[in-house]
C-alpha cells in the first residue's frame, strides 16, 4: 500500500535504510495518511540509537531522555522543518502518572508499538516497500471510527494520565466514538489528571476548543468524570434551570453556545468566552416572586472574576485571557435599538475596545443560539450591528482633508467663518475627486478660494456642507442595507 509521503521525509527514511537500519513512519502521521488527512507533523521510528541517528544527518538536536532526535531540514513548509526520529523503545514503570521512570532502546518494532496509547496511533508504515505493520488492529478501528487503547486501558491510563485528555481530544478532532473498555479505564483513573501539569491540560483543552466538535468532547469529559479536574465550575451548572427564555440548563446552554462558535469557525478567545460566559449564573441565581422566575443579576461581573481565576489557573496566555474576560464581562450589553442611542452604543464600544466589539456581537449570536432559539440574527440584533458599524465608521468630515484651519491661517487668513467655508468647499471637490486630496493641490486651491468675495465663498462653503450631509446619510443607508434593517 503506497501512501503520499513528502520527498524530504522519504529521503530521511532512505538515509536510515541505506545505513543498514530499519525505519518506519509511525503514530499520528500514519493515522492521518490512512484517513486521507494532511499530517501536522512526521515521526520516524528506527532500531538505530540516538548517537547513530545523529551521525547520519548534518543538523540535529537531542535534548531529552527518551531518545528522540530532531533532524533539522531545509524544507520551506513549517511542519517539515524538524522531523523527529526515535529509537524503538521499551518503557519502565510510571511513578508520576506522566513519564516513565526508565526508557530502554529496543531492536524490535513490536516493542515500540506496544507502548503507544491508542491502536490508531500504533500503526507503522515502511515507505519503500509500502508495508503496513498493524499489530493491534488500528486499521480496523480507523474504519469503525472507534478509539481503543493499546492493551489494557487501566494500565495505559495509570501510566500516563494525559492520555485520557488525548482520548477526549481525538474523539472531537476525528469524530470517533470511545470504545466501552477504554471509556471505563478513563472513568476509573479520572482523578489522576490532578497529577498532570496545568500547562499540558491547557494545551489539550485548547485543541478541544479549537476542534469542530468541542461540545461532544466536553459532554464526554463530564460523563467520564474528567471535567471536574479541568474546569470544575462548569459542572456546577448541571441541572441548574434558567429563566423562561432558555430551553437548557446552564451547563448545556454553555456547551451549545461554545458549539455555535466552533460551527462559525470563530477564534479561541470567542470560544472560551462562549464556554464561560454564564459561569457566574450558578452563584448569582435567585428566585423572584415578582417575576415568578429565576434571576441572575450580576452574573456577568461574577462570571468575569471566575473566568479570570479559571484561565489563570490553566496558564492561558495573558492576551487570550484579557480578550475572553472582556467579552464575558460585557456580554449582557443592552441591545434594544428602539430604546438605545448611538451614544450608548459608542460607550459599549469604548468599554470593550474597537478590536473586540465584533467579537462581542459574535458572542451574542452564539448565546442566542445556545438558548435554543433558531435565528442567529433577529431584527433587533441586526439593527444593533448596524448601529455599531455607524458608530465606528469614519464620518464624512473636513477632518479627512490634507489641510486644516491652521494650514489656512498659515496662508494669511484670519480666524472666522471664512475658514469653515473654505474647508467645506474643498471637501466637496475631494468627494468628487479623491485624488485632489493632496497638500499641494489644496494649498493652491485655498489661495484661489480666499481671493473670492464673501458671498461667493459662502455659497461654495454651504454647498459643500450640504454635500457632506448627503454623503453622510448615504453611508448610513448603505450600512443599514448591509444588515437588512432599512
């Protein structure tokens, strides 16, 4: 069976073979090739020792105790710049639920495949002959779309607890079911996740959030007992009923809101905000006899504080934290266009920043779908979006000109209404022909205008002012048409 292997990877493989060693592609790259996906990275396993591997290639590095040698290539594509080559390995006991206490190099491929996490990652491929070595039924599991641990799942997860999060992540990225025995192994050892560094948990969580099916993954994580060791605050929303506007409890609403962000391919900060936007609802939930319903006053403020703690504990980058927390804090912005003013919209923009306002609107869309409502953009939200665009646009104004009042006075004009007339007359010309908006042309034309009589100059200025207002109104009409709110 011939798989599509990049030339540079094939050349490294051939170098090992010519030196008399066995060499196979292994792990995720083989899995992805069999699934007709483009691998993100490439790994080779061999019976050569690290020292022998390094002797065969010009530029390498070897900085770990597990035998992996990084071979630096001259590839233009980032994922091919470093290819990892690792000797066949046998691993000793795991005393910290993450790394083996001892690693021994082996001469047998079977030893190396036996230590891997899931059967779909324990398939080896020999590019020269096209041989596929599949000792654990990984190809069949790929076809069944099922994630199965290699050997005893209880043993695999007790060795390395991060494998449990990898199982959840693979289920989301590949849309695979988790085999019953494998799932039971995760449920039995879920508490071992406490031993894994926050940075490694964060890395897996980020990949889950950025997958196409994060809702599916987090539901599974909750059912198998992992979620309480990742974001325990989310579980507190289980069974917490909301007000009549919502079809789901706080937990399911949060996951559905996240899933819509994933469906729209929105970035990580929006997805985090979608997941955590109502994290403050459980602690602020109160029954109102007057409304005969539940209330959650201040859940946006409380939620922002909780989100900061969660994201800090998980060591998320500061920039991602700040954006997500800003969105959570202001996600309850008032958006009734029949009652809100343009100045109020500007205040919201000022609070979240122009760089975050569109993300805030996207979060509102996700929040709406997460309630169970079918429409992303009802009229009220479309109207608010139009008002945001209107508030953020550059107005048609004399400030667009490459000359200002000071420049006109520098040409000899005294302060007074004539300066405004000149600016508006110039603006009309520039609106007709933007190429005229140069300092050289406007200075020359200003001298001509200043030589005119009072009445003629005023007429030109007032005509320019009317034109500015017409252009302004046309721009607003165009924005409203864009949002279908005319």
